[in-house]
C-alpha cells in the first residue's frame, strides 16, 4: 500500500487508538469523560493535520537519503520530530480546552508526549510490518552499469 491510501489508513488507525489512550489518561488525572473525550477529539483533529504534513515532509526528506530503510535511529528521529511539532500545536489547545494554566497543560502534554513517543515508535513499527515500507524507505534496485 502506497501514496495517499497508505497515509489515510495510517492516520485513521493511529488517531483512533490515540483518542482512546488520550481520553483514558486524561480521565486518570481527574477530568470527566466529556472534557477528556472532547479534548482528545480536538487534539486528534490537530494531530491528523500535523501527521499528514509531518509524514509527507519526512518521506520527501527520506527519499533523498543515500541510506535507505528505516533503522532504529531514523524511527527515533521520526517519532521525536513528530511529537515536538505536535507539542507546539496542542499545548495552547489543551490549556484553553481544559481551562488550565499553560504550565499545567505543558505538564499534561509532557506525560502524554512520553506515552506517545513509545506509542508512535511501536505503531510505526507494527504498521510497516503489516503494510510494508513506503517506497521512500524501500531499497533501491541496482542500476545497470553503462558501458
């Protein structure tokens, strides 16, 4: 599976599981289901857009790399980059939605980010094993020598 179909399946599966995880964790720190669930949906919508932007940019960068494949460090870089960008986008949203201070939203996001770093890494590993690597990460076929 490649292209936009791959991206849509990826984002749908990733975010569906993320909404369940996020709602559950926010409820554990004392918010009711309505606040936790609605905040999870709002941050998920933000994450969907960011996910499409990040993965498109990452695959564009990846396609230009000499070394192909997705080793450990490339996967770590992918997950960390995604989470840093998402943090910048959702901390203000969390603070506003839950009516908490920015530092409280940052602390809540820090806990969620640690969980999501592991989740993103494991989800990507599993997704690539089930659906195969995108073309940008597949080994190149050797080119015949001229001459």
